[in-house]
């Protein structure tokens, strides 16, 4: 098989398994788990591109024209959160009520939703994570 076919197989069969339900669980990953997931991608690149042995991981990603799985998880989660902020989404009712626009429109930083604070970062819900991390990037 050619390298293009192997990369296509990796992107269509293997990577979706690594990214399954990302918006729900990505914020709770430990650093060790993140490194293990990146290690799987690194191993796949080694198998597909034999000449990458000994290269730094970021150089391997550049040669393979791939991004880190961590950045993909963040982008996918942001798009998911942006989608559920739309009233037409079936998950929209999970969000807290929006702040009154007439009061917050005069502020320097405008956030649609009240930030949610928990004692630990790891044991909050994906809704809380989205509100706390992605609402500043929402398109108005």
C-alpha cells in the first residue's frame, strides 16, 4: 500500500476511534493519558513513514501533515459547544440561561453564560467545561 492510502486508512479508521466522544471526556484526561494518545499517533506515523525514526514528534507531524490530537480535541470540542449554543440544538436546554444582553453589552468582555466554578477541573461536566473554556470564542 502507498503512504497516501495508509494515511487515509489512519484518518478514516484509527483516528475516529481515538476521538470517540471527545466533547464529553477530553477535559478529564490526565497528562499521562494525553501522552499515551499522542504516542499512538506517533507510532502510526512511524509505521507509515519509516524515515521518521529519531525525529522529534512535532517534526513528524509536520512531515505527515497532521496536527496533534490535543489540538484536534480542542477544536472539535469548541465546534460542539458552539453547536449546542444554537437554539435549534437538541442539547440547548442543558445550558444555563443566558445573561441579559442589555446589561452585559456595555462591558469590556461579554460572555453569554455565567461561568461555572467547581472544586476540581476533572470532575465537572462537559457543559461546564464548554462554558468556562469556549464561550469567549463564540461568534455573536
